[in-house]
């Protein structure tokens, strides 16, 4: 993506990840987006480093037949712990002599970074695929070391043990509470109020925690309606991350390849797509959650003006009565003159950007219509 046209100008995007959040935000901000970072979970590293080192010694001294690597961050954390204890080189040599199973490309990449090659990769990035693979080959009498991901995976261990394996668990990190719970609550409420154009997720536990926050605040149905109406994009890095969102009825999108770059590209293409725009005689209009743009330039609109423009853009070319416009304006005025004043001020704000082409046209005795090309 070398073209940095600000196609996301005027958008507000919520990033729920802690890891690599700055990288995600930077890629979106370069395209003009405003990004808010509010991680729904924190990472608790090295929960019991002494236990991890004892199990590492067990791997080195007693040996194992297979090592299962579930996450890149977890494997790197294990290597860092071993290195700090003076066991780094010995551990890499030991792993080179056993079968290495990786849960997806990130885990495979972490192995490659220390000169190791995965013997088998679960392309679906699920523990279930790993279990199916190992059980199909037979694990009775095997010693298997499992590096857990942040949420843990007791089912993986239980199924391997049931198959006759001896399992050595390696817990490097675990998901913990968010570092700023107030920010998680505040952004969830803002999402429900229509203040964001998109929410992005990079892990299933983070998605689950965010859904729980929506439930806690009583806004799940509101957010679900925003997604269904097309006013909110919910984007996940892959199908595993998307699964809890699907189950909650939030209709997420995800890229074909579970990569951060692919996720960013999907959000950029989706929000910048013509499907989210209105062609007008003066250019391409986008009405975002908290702003509107014309040819990717942000228009200086008041909240009332943005509300009027959003209602008119909902169905371009449709005549909207003053009574219908009153419904989207704050307050409970029933005076049609209030809508007329709001439209007049909207036209005044738009006039420097439209040239000779009016954007909002009056249809006598019926209401107003957004002029399209």
C-alpha cells in the first residue's frame, strides 16, 4: 500500500489490542484515521518463571518427542527466559532434534527466527487441528511439551493425556485484566453512541472480553444494530478471532490470511470503498461516525449539520421531510422551523466547498434531498 491518499479521513477507529497496537494505529493514521487504543486485556508475563525454568530443564534432561508452539509471543518469551538463565543455546539445540508443531504462521515464524523449522503447521491456527493431527498419528507413550497461549488451553492437554501422552505444560504469559478498565468502558459506550466507524480485534480472548463489556453496560443490542445497519465495521485478524464475534451476532469481517497487514488493508479498503460513499456533483461524499468528508477533505460541520447530512445520505436521492429531519436532531422540538434552520446552517457550512453545485436541494412542500451525480 504505497499510495497514502487519506481515504480514512474523518473516521474514528477503536483498536482493542495491546500488542502491536502502535503499529496498527500508525498504518491507519497514515491514511487519515483517528485511532483510539483501549486494550480489553493485559498481558501478564512470566506468571511463574521458576516453574517455567524447571519444566525447561525437564525438556532438556529427560527429552520430549514433540514440542507444540501455540503463539509467537509465547515462544519468544520462553526463549528469552531460557537465555537469561544461560540455557538458550542448549534449548535451541534440543528443539532441533524433536518434532516441532506450530499453531499457525506466527508460531512458525518465531521458530524460524531462532533457526528452527516447524515440522507441521496448523494452518487454521486452532488447537483443535493440532489435537486432531497428533491423535491421528498416535500419542500413546509420547512426551509432548505444550507452550500455551495467553488464555491457556486445558482441552488440548486433556485430549493428549487421554490419548496416552505425557504432557509438559509451558506457561509463559497469560491474559490479565486491562491496564485501563475505565477506557474500555468509555470506548464501549462511545461505540454504542455511534462515535466510531470501526472496531478492530487481534485475538479471540480480547474479542470475548469486549463482548462481555458490552453486556455489562447493556449496549450489546445497540451495537449489534449499528453493525447490521452498516454504520459500524467490526474487523478481526482471522477466523479464530472472529468466532466469538460471530457467536455474538456482530457480523465481523476478516482477511483471508491472518496477518496484521492484511487486517489493516481490509479496513482501509472497506471504509474507503465506494460502497460507503455518495457521488455528488462536487465530488465523493463520505459520512463518517463523527465527521463528513468531500473528496477526502474533512468538512467543518456542527453536530446538527452532520446529523442532517447523515440522514439525507442514508438514502441518496430520497426526499426527506422536515419532520423526519427533526427526529435526528437533538432535543424534542416539533417546530418544522428548527429543521429549516439546521438545513440553512448546513448549506452555509458547505457552500465554500461546493462551487456552483448545491448539495442539499429543497423539494417544495415535501422536504429536502441530497443531490447526487
